[in-house]
């Protein structure tokens, strides 16, 4: 199991908004595939999957999360 947490997109950034998901809940993802998109007032970023497996989302699109918050789990199935 791999935890997917909100990255720190910049030195002064403490939170970011989850603006999109490229993989549906319960779908399989391969390491390096685009997983989700985040945005701050200064930057938008596409984030790649850190591992291969089945994605279980723990966060909702449209909400802001602190850096380090759990967004999803990738299960080794």
C-alpha cells in the first residue's frame, strides 16, 4: 500500500486545491501515470502516481488540503 499525500509545490505554500482526478476511484493506475491535478494561487501541477495498483480516493475534488494531507491510497492488488 502506498499513501498519496498533498505535495509541497513551493516554499511558501501550505495548502493546495485538488482540482482534478485523472484516475477514477477503484481504477488501476501504473507508476508514472498522471493521477491528479492541484492548484494554488500561483501554480497548477499535474501529479504522477508514485506506485502501481488500485486507487482509493480519500479526498474530494474542489476542496483545499494542507501539504502532507492524505489524498489517496494505492493498493497493491
